[in-house]
């Protein structure tokens, strides 16, 4: 079905505005993303509402999936690969009919494949329309990692949880491992772990040798959690397999090694960045999962809206100058830079980046990874970049005086410069640059926008519930709302006693209560008033007064607003912004 037809119907039903529809369709055309998917990513329209519209247009009934009814014998009728390829889920098997749910029931190829499956069973085919979220729940029923591992261990005749000695306590025999020369089982284990990590939207995978076992942990929504463990006998084989994939030296286990590889999982290319590290009980491997579908985001997906979105958009539109992002490690700075990339990435724009390391490969951007061990660092790379006729320069991090000076010079000579550094808030960027020996008079003409950000876990939308905030939290909320700029106060409609949100956990979030992460921001723009303060009467007090005059929304204020909207928990906001107040 044509996206335009769906969007026209959504407009008629007052589910979205015509302006929003045009914006989404335009973005879909530019980014080559599915327009319907963008609706869900932006949380503009509920999936059920869209499904009901499609049901009406196609004449196919919508069905809410009861995940408890999806048993293993039902899943066996439609293989996981088919389910993912055609976005279809088996819902019910009766003596007369195979009932399936489809996200795109007008997909002719999918219907042909399903009719063939039903014909082999000697029954008819029944089709319902389902939402992508319900389909995701069904997919989680397929091929769990533990099941795969148990099957492999059975084939190797190794009991799960069997007690073994740590490597340094064993007497190694030269013939040891000959019986395990078959690599297929280990290949399956590693492949299953990678697939499971992508399925669960993990950012990192850890293979960690312990004294009696090999522990596998995923980092999901910023939290590490154990997903499985293997007998220690498989440790060397698993690590060797990872090294083979990343083209690392298999026989080198005394020093850390870094590498990466790309593979196809669920019909999409996923990059894995690999780091091995020697520990007292054997080599540890950590894999960063670089899924473009998760890591490459638009502004709204990041959590940018209102004043903050306008500030960043205005800075991007300027023909030259620096946009600097600050925040601790893991605060999402690189993700924000990649979002800016996607806006600036046009045919007539030459973008060159220096990264450590290159996280995501972006079509149209000339990305280079620094290698300090051979003298190729940010400073030396930046000197070379200006000879590449760039329009936009991205420097992963300003770490030293030389890089800071070169970045300022590049901004002054007609380039847009994007970079990061470490400060507690946006206001602290100016003193930090001056500490790095940048002359104050050079900052006004070279610096456009200062951004601070933090990443906060997003509450599960399926199980979050509103509660009345405790008295102390009420006071904090009132204080932050009272200090908002007048223009923002007019937009807020929150009344006392303030309601905040908690989530208890459900099947959708695997009882964690959280689902994904969202950023909170603080934006501070260069103005003529700020320029005068920097050049004539620099002090942190006056900078803070100018920030208030500009009407900036602080990190904590942005967090409080998002907490009152039910996106994040107030406790997380207070914890993440404690140093920024």
C-alpha cells in the first residue's frame, strides 16, 4: 500500500497534521527509510491506530497478538527466516486453517509463500493485520540463545555448569583439543550470541572467563546483564572464533588486540568492534554492536524538541563555525554528531571526519580512523584534513591544546567544525577552551553552539504508571519549572501535585521497566552579548547570567520536562544531572 494513502487517511482522522505528514514523507524520501516506521520511531501515532487505518483500507481485520498462545509447535510451521523476511507471525493452527498475522498483508510475495506453506499442510490460509511491536514479541520466541547453547553442549557431551579448573591450574597437554577439532558447534554458539544481542538491541557483548566458566553478558539500555554461561573448556575456542572473525592474531594472548568485522544478521549489515584483553584467568573479548538502525538517529529520536531543536538547527545552517558537544563517556555525543551528519550530508557538501574509532559507516562521508601508535592523531589528522577541501570537519574529541587551536583555526577559515570535549555542562565549554590556551577573542567568531547532554533510560511505554511525586521531588520540580524561560513556562501545563512515572516491568521490556534510552540536552548559543562578555569582562557569573537571558533550558530542566511527560523517571534525571547543577 502506498504510504501517501495511509497518511492521507491519518490526516482525515485527525491523527496527524498535514505538516507532520509532509515532514515524515520528505524525511523518508531523503533517508530511504520506511515512512510508516518513522511514524513509530517519532512516537507520533500509536501503532494500533495505524493498524486500524490500514485494516479499514485493505479490508483485512486487525488482531492483537496473544503471545501466550504462540507455542513452539506453532513457530515450527513458519521458520524464523521466513517470519523476518516477510514480517509475518503464525497465530493459530486449526484442523482447517493456518492463521497468520502480517505487518504488510498486501505483500504479494509473502502471501504466495504463506499459501504454499498452508497448501503443504493441506489447509487454508487466514490472514490478520498485526503491529510491528506484536511481531517483535513473536520474534523473541524464536531461537533463544540458551536453547542453541544447550544443543551444542549436548553434541559436545559437555554438561552445562560442569566444574572445571581455571587455565593456570591445569596441566596442558599438547594433544588437548584434538577431540574438539570440529569447529561447527562453536561457530553456532558465537553466531547465536551475536544474533541474540542484535535481537535484544544490546550495545555490547562480553565474553568473560571466570574461574569455572565462561560468562556471556549483554549491555542493554546501559545495564550489564548475564544471558548465559559456558563450560570453561570452550573458552579458547570461542575467543579464537571471535579473533578469526575480526582478523586478529589467534596465537597472541599476552597483549590486548583491537579489530572489527561486518556481518549480515536478520537481513541487515551489522558492524562489530572487537577488543580482546588478557586477564588472570584468560582472554576476555568485548564486542561493541554497531547497528545503524539503532545508532543512526534523527533529531526527534534523540529527544530534541522545542528550543533545543531550534538552537541546533540554527547552528547547522550557518556556513562556518564550531558546534561543540560535551558530556561524559557514554552520553551519546557521537550519536548526536552522526545525526548532524545526516542533515549536512548532501551532494554538494564535502564532509571529512577523524574518529577514534569509526563507529558507523555513513554513505557520503569521508571517515578516517586515527592511529596514535604511528603518529596519526587528531592534531596531525586535522592538519591534513584542511588540504582535502572540506566543507564540514568532524573531530572525534578535542583532547589537547594543539587540536583545540587547529579546530578554532579551521572554523575561522570558513569550515563547519563538529567536535566533543569533556565538561559538566554547556556553559563550562568556554572556560575549558580558554584553559586549553585558546585566545578569548577567537571564540566569538569561531564558536556557534555549545551542547551538553546525558543519556537516560526510557520508561517502558507499555507498563509505565503515573504516581504522585513525593514532597521533596515536588519541591525540585516546582523550582525547575519556575526557573524555566517565560516562553517555555507558557507551554507547560503540569499542575500540582505533580505526577511522575514508574514502570513495574512487563513482557515487552522483559520485566526491566525500561525500553531504550533518550538524551537530555542543554544548548548555549554564541550571541553578541556573550561575545562582549568573553572579550571584555569574562567571568563564569556573567556567562551564567547570559545563559539565563538567552532562555536556555538546563540539563536538569530538560530532564524534568521529559519526566513529567512520562518518557523517563525522575530518579534517573536527578542522578544523571547531579554534577551539572
